[in-house]
C-alpha cells in the first residue's frame, strides 16, 4: 500500500469514527427522550479501482421492531380506554357511597329509615318530625345531585370527544406534512431519523384516542387506517367529523339523533354504532361508552330508585286523608318529563313549611286540615312499613327483592362492580403494555452501557487511524530529508 493510500484510508477511518462518535453521543443524550429510537452508522469498505481504500458511511439507520411497535401502539389505545373508564367509575362509586357511616345515597336512605323509626316511636315529638323532614329532603337532594353529576359527566365526555377529534385531526395533518418532508429527504440521514421519530410520537398520540395501523408506502410515506379498515390518512389526511352539543339533557341520546357521533367521509365510526367502522378502543371508545351507554344506564337506575320511592309512599292505604291516586310524601314535579325523574323528585308541599305546608301532616296525613291526635302513629307506621317492605324489582340492573334502602345499597354495589371491572381491565392492559414497552425499548431504545462501550471502541479506532497518519507523516518527513 502506498503512503497516499494509507493516509487516505486513515482519513476515511477518522471521518467514520467522528460520525460514529456523534451518533453515539446523540444516543446517550436522548436516552430518556420519549419516542427516540437508537441510531447507528452503517459502514462499508471504500473501493477505488477495485482496491480497498478505507471505509465509507452508507448512512444512519434506526433500530426497528415493527411487530412489537404495532402491538404496543394497539395496547396504548386499550390502556387509554381502560384508564378513562376506571377513573370515572372510581369517582362515581365514591360519590354514591357504600356505607351508612360515610356520605352518599345509601347513607341518606339509611338515615331516613332511622328517622321514620324514631317518628313511629315518638309521633308526638316535633323534633322527630323535623328530623324526618330533613332526612326526606336529604334523599331528594342526593338524588338530584347524582342525577346532575350524570348529566355533567355526559356533557364533559361530549366536550372531551370534541377536543379529541380536534387533536386527532391536527395530528393527521402533521403526519401528512412529515410524509412530504420524508419523501424529499435522504432516508439514511440524521434529518430523516429525526423526522421518523417525530412521526412515531404523533402516531402514539393518535393511538391514545383511536387504535390505528400504518401501511408503508413509497418514499418513506405511510397511510393510516383503523383496525376496522377506515382510512384516516390515504395520501391526504381525512377529517374526522363531530358536532359537539352546546346544551345537554338526559333525554338526548345518539340513538335518537340528539347527539353527534364521529365519522370520516360518511363512514360511521361511533363506538356502539351498527357500522363496520365503529371504533372499539381508545379514549373515543371510553368517552362514547360513558356518554351513550354507561352513564345513561346509571341515570336509569337512579330513576328506578326515585320511581320506587314515590310509588311506595304514595299507596292510598297508608294515608286515608289524601285524594286517592295523588302522590304521597315524595312527588315528581313534572310527571310527563320522561327520563331524569331522579333530578325532579321533590317533597310534597303539604308537609314542607318552606312551600307553605306543615310538618305535622307527616303524622296526621297530607290532606289533614288541622293537627290530630299527637299519639297517632298509624300513618307513620304505614310509611315505615312501605319503605322497608321488600318488593320485587326487575329493571335497569335491579334483579330481586329490595327494600327502599336495599335499592340504594344495590346501586352502590352496581357502581362498585363497574369500578372493579374497569380497574381489572386497566390492570391487565397496563401489565401487557409494560411488557411490550420494555420489549420495544430493548429492541429500539438506548442501552447506556452498550453506548459507552461503543465509545471506547470508537476512541480506539480513532487513535489507531490518527497513529497511521502520524507515522505516514514521519515517513514523508524522513523521505524529504534524504
């Protein structure tokens, strides 16, 4: 090998070592950067006239494991869905309550039953009557509050859907832009590697809302579609359409057309819709499930409790002073209002001093004109017996025989079961996600120990090539002195 060839080969080695050092340093610096994929330099032998002449860089490559990445992205959607459902039902379950010692619906029913029992024992006591009226008010207040929470949660889900649609549409435009930039870039360059990392981060953000799959196209481009086969990006980004609801009522549903679903180019994607494109996971899956299925079901359960309470205590046999067929202690302020009875239930004005009534009518009857015998407990006893009677209920998740308090306990149980079910789904999906995330990091992430070892080898290679140039320089100087 001639001196010039040796110097040329050493020079190429120095350049390659410098590039490898830059890439290794970049790997180390971005070891904790979300979405960063390990880079490496691809080298090959440089040939001139059929003879080896050092090394040359063929570009920068990114570590890849397409199958693991796709599986992990799918689980991203599952985890997002389970997390939204679990957190929502944890809040609802806590709010409903499940013991007589805490707060919530079960406690108000338990307190009313206790107040009824004391009134039966002391019908002459004005303090017992006042306590009974307060307990009755607490029941109506709690039912109204829970009904309001359901409406608020549904409205919040609708708002979050709108925000999510906006975020996904923006992200799809970003992917479209990144596709164009990648098509015009050298895909073995550091710039292309950074663009691919950015596209990966955008895809992961989309996957939180809706499960997606990618299809490789020419020039480094990708198309995006849902697992159900609906294209979200096919060359150009498509727009997910959704119309948020400005005012929200319990009678508004997707089924009756009062609430908007999501669609792309006329293809219905709303979870639960009878369409091949209906989304089954992600935050959209959770939010639509809450808005259109689970929260309305909870509202129906609250209405069942309110209806049962009104019916139990309106029995004509309990109070002979009231007009037959008229409501009893609890009333529906809008009998033709449809869904949302729990939000309309109120105290009969006849017993409520705040509405011009008199509390003594709890003892003497809703139709009584004047106070009666202070020791009369018959009506109070009838109210207590009706409230504690076990009645068969088969509607909206209630199956079996329940007292009024038992129904409050049952809805607490149903809410707890939903919470436990969603928490179990979250735990399972998170465990699988962590396993795949670690597998992906192992395949494409940065191992600092490995990078530091590479840096030592790069340093040795750099020193060896520098030594070749140094020796060649001395040899040239010696020849010049001859």
